[in-house]
């Protein structure tokens, strides 16, 4: 005979232990990641409470929110109690967090003074991707960012970059210089021979057009590599 106590839902808990009530009483910072996800999900299934379901999902992805942020609807919906609507709620919440980190609503033009500044702008776009993407930052003469532009998308190992597309976008937006960026979903921070080759080609093309390429960043979930900082390519 099943233990009825194991089936007790969130509503039977002490008020301070219920995620929504805990949020009201103690504030959002008092909640664990599982409790925050539980609020998004709203309800559990016949066998586990909403918090237990949230904990199970987090355990499956090693309690890593970065891994959770990579998931699509089908991957989340494989968990009992998570349908398409609940999955979309989790995805939407994580996407809002990503956009907040990227300061997408900022009206002030951000100035790039180091590779860390460029990483802070590229990272929200690429850190959680499972495929390679190529982006550029377009700067004015004061090294302030006037635009962040997606250029191409590829597979897990590479993406094709067309120099004509990059410089067409830069010229249309009256950029004075460019910073390149792409991600390595594998987490490998090493610049490949093809990474270095395309960077050199873009530097030379930029010199002919009077649009200098200042750096090329490789982004992973937690770290980045700056080709300029590492002197992998001559950007002068």
C-alpha cells in the first residue's frame, strides 16, 4: 500500500514552505531554484509535488541553469507533468533573464574599452546555444556600440561566414569599426585554424574598406577567448 504522506501536495504544506506564499512572505531571493521553477510550472503530477518535479528536472541537468536554458519544448515536455504550455513558460522565463543580462533595453550606447565589455554583449546571445553562431558588434568612432548583429548560424562544429554580408551590414549602419564574435558549443576555447584564417581575411577586407576589425572573440558558456588579447592575429 502506498504511503499517502508521499502524495501530499504543496497545498498541505505549512504556508511558509509553499513557493508562492514563501515569495510573498520572504521575497524572491529566499526561494531556491527549484521553488522558482515550481512557481512557473504551477502544479506537479499524480506522483510528486510541483517542487519535487522541479527538483527532479534540475537534478537531471546537474542543477545547471545554463543547461536548462538550452532546452526546447520537446525536451522539457518529456518530464511527466510538463506539457507544452508549462515548458514554454520555463523557456520564456529563462529567455527574459538572458535578455536582462544583455541590457537589451538600455538606451545608452555602451563603450567598448576591453574584451570583457565585448564578451558581456556577445554572451547573452551565444552562451546557451547548441549550435555555432556568428555575431558582430558595430562601433562608432568613440568605440561605442551602435548595433549588435547576427550574421550566420551553423552546426555544432562550424558556421559559414560571408565577408560580404558583414561589411554590407557595417556600411549600411555607418560603423567605424567592427568586433567579431562566435561561440564554441563544445566549450573548447582554442581558436581553430579556420577561425584564424577567416579572421585574417576579414581584417584585410576591413582595411580596404576603411572598417578596421578590432578583435574576434570565441564564446563558451562560462569563458571567452580574445584573439587580440592573446596576439593570435595581427589586428593592426
